[in-house]
């Protein structure tokens, strides 16, 4: 935290869900940026480096349902995308956020896309980062990628090798290590396990993307093995631009931190 940064925090309780949030530099008179982490089940601290953007505007971060300091997965029998959207809507109403920008990373891009459709008059700018528009297309693209890269199989490659090449091509910073270690797997399974949540197994927002009319920045990593092939789909958004991070996989805010921050800052300042 820089010496001039102020942080306010608290909990919002609604429909048996407790949401922990933090606001950095709330006093700055600019449209705030809301951070949506991936997972689900990962705390907003996965995006810690983005807190530096608070030098120019308020930064709002919160732990989604089933992560961090918010209500965890053992309090739910099931979870659906609609629950996360309701949590977000409660957050902005309680904090009186009439206008806002959003950046959504990975799973957070799914939330960001739906929020742009649900709150079209309140969202000012949208950033889709390592995003997912069509889950079945994403899974197929991953298989094609690995078949192309490893036509003779992956003999000799460890899970750690794959992580370094297709997930994050630099060592994890401490904050990301901690966040990944604290991931709530129960939350993640309630969303992504097709035997538990059949609706997410066929998630496809592409037919709706043309209904998003706010300026949109699409950020993708050249070596991203998680959301491979998805950036092209997001170009259906009418007022969108695409920026590929050429040295990054899935965590460009870690792999190319300075370039990533400059790109986001420039987009928000237009």
C-alpha cells in the first residue's frame, strides 16, 4: 500500500450471504473500477497488483460467494451464476455505485459479461481479461491446442511444466501463491462440475455479446491454455478492441505487470 492510499472495508449481509469488500481511495472523484476475480472460489487477492490503479480512481474489490472472507461453500447445497449476479447487484446498491467500470478475469469475465447485460446503464467501460464466452468451445480449443503442441503425447511433461507454459510463465508472487492455496474447491465444483451444474456446462454468451454497447477492452495472453480461442469470440461486442499480451499465458497482470497496467490505465483514461 502506498503512503497516500486509504482503504475502507466491511461486510454486506443479504439472503444468508455475507460479502467482504474493500474500497481503495474512495475519496478520488472518478468512476470506480470493480475487480472480479477468477475461479470461482478464489479471493480477490489474486488481482493484488491491480490495486496500484487506485492512484487514479477508487478500486472496489470483494470476495465472491464461496471465497475468501465471504460465506464459503459449506454453507450452500448448490450455487449458480445467478447467485453471483445477485451478490454483485446487492454490492453496488449497498455501496451506492451508480456508475462503474469492471475488469473480469477468467471466471470473472463471465460475471462481467452478464453484469454488462443486466446493468447496461451503469457500466461505463468493460475489460474482459483471459475471458470465457463459450465454455464448450473453450474445452474443445484446449484439446486442439494440446493435440497440436504435443502430437506424440505429453511424455516427460509434468503438471508443473504445463502450469509454467500455459498458465503463468513467471514464478507466482506470494499473494497469488497464497490465494491459489486457499481456493475453495467446493465452490469451484458447484459451478464447473457438469454433473452438478449442467447449465454452466453449456454456457454460451456469444449470441448476446452484440447487446453490450459500452466500450470494451479484450485482453488475452498469447500462450493462455485456459481460455484459448475465446478472445476472437468476444470481438462480437460492437465497441471492442483486442490487446494480446505476447509474453503471457493466463496471468498477464503477473507475467507482464507493467505493460498490463499501462494498457488498462490507458483504456480507462480515454
